[in-house]
């Protein structure tokens, strides 16, 4: 299954790029996802990541996901088709 279409809850996330430099390098377990944000449990607490300003990887995959391309509800993202880069 394509990582774009898989459920992300309970998976590991790593922010590799962001327009907000304080978010680069944030990693942890995804505990909630909404249309515009991802809630992550890190070693230092919970962090809300806005999707439109981050690029990230899921479960150490090589594919980097642009957060602005997945700005829809998780239930809609799972059934959507994405272009391959």
C-alpha cells in the first residue's frame, strides 16, 4: 500500500523540512491527524504540526511527503489518488 493512502496513526514521523525552523527534526509517534494538523507524541511531550509548513517521512521511508499535498481529512486521504513525482 502507498504510504500516502495508509493510516498514519501509531506510526513514526520525522520532519525533514519546514518553513518554521523550530519544527525541523521533530520526531515521534503520530497520535492524531486532522485535516490541517498532525499531533505527535515526542520524548518532550505532545507537538502539533501544521501540515502546510512541513515535509516529513513516515516510518523511516525514503519518500518525503509534502504536507501541503495531504491537507484533507484522513478518511479522504486514504481513498485519494496521488501523482508520483
